[in-house]
């Protein structure tokens, strides 16, 4: 007969991840998402941090996909 590689006790072998370990990554990705939301939703006209139309042209289709008006 074949032997099973899974322990018969039914206990999980995966260690839990603490909130302290996840917190820096959650903050990093949260800030990254806010920056991306700014560039897609507001980077044009009077609120522009970068002059010119370059950023607008790169995120133009994403604006329409997400429902942001741009023209």
C-alpha cells in the first residue's frame, strides 16, 4: 500500500502570519494605490504635478475605463 505524506494528526503545518509582519506591506501597497489613483484620476490641468500632456496620454484609456472624465 502507498504511504500518505500528509500527517495523520490533522494539524496544519503552515505558520500564521502576524499583523506586525503584514503592516509594512499593507502601508506600502496602500500608498502605491493612492499614488496610482491620483495619476489616473486627477493628474491633469490645475492639479498637475508634472507639466505637459505625457501623463494624461499614458493613463487616458484607464481614466475612461474607471469612469473618470478627462475631456
